[in-house]
């Protein structure tokens, strides 16, 4: 194999590795590409914590009689039940999965520190893209 051939093959391998790594990094940080959160989904600890924390925030601020849940970054039955309760209160399908519509609601009604949302709980508004949980929750914006 010639020296030129080795350089070309090495360059192609490096480019493919770089492209693969960029693909992984981009999908993790783009909210429209963020994974759904729920039973059987590829849940990350940060994503589950964002759901738990922001639903707890909503429960306390809205005066809901739903119980708060542990913010342990683990998706389990209590987290799924809290998601269903939240979805019902928001007029969404109660499937216990955080997809873009539920993510929009969480970002709109959650803790402003983590969502960038600074509006009252009775209005639908977007959180901000610089907020911590924006990177982990699927939304449509």
C-alpha cells in the first residue's frame, strides 16, 4: 500500500469517526431530537430528573392534590403516574410518556430556573433554549 493510499484511508477513517461523534453530540443537545422519556425509552438521569423536578414544581405551585415524587433521576411507577396526572391536568393524552407535547407543557409550567419559563401556570408559553432542561426534554420548539 502506498504512502498516499494510507493517508487517504486514514483521512476517511478520521472523518467518519468525527461525523459519528458529532451525530451523537448533536442529537443529545437538540431538544427537537431529544429522546422521549418513559417506560422502555432510553431515559437518562438528567432527563428523568428534569421531568420529576418540574412536575413537582407544578404540583406545588398549582395547588394540585397530586403527591410529589422523589427526584432520584430514576424512571419508575411513581414518575409514570405523576406524568399521567400532569398530562390529564394539561388536557393531553395520559400515556405516561414525555413526548414533544408533554415536554412543551413541562417547559411551560415548570420551575423557571430550569425551564426559562417565567409565566403564570395558567398560560402556555415557551421556556428558553438556554435553560438546563431544554437540552433534555423533547419539545416542538
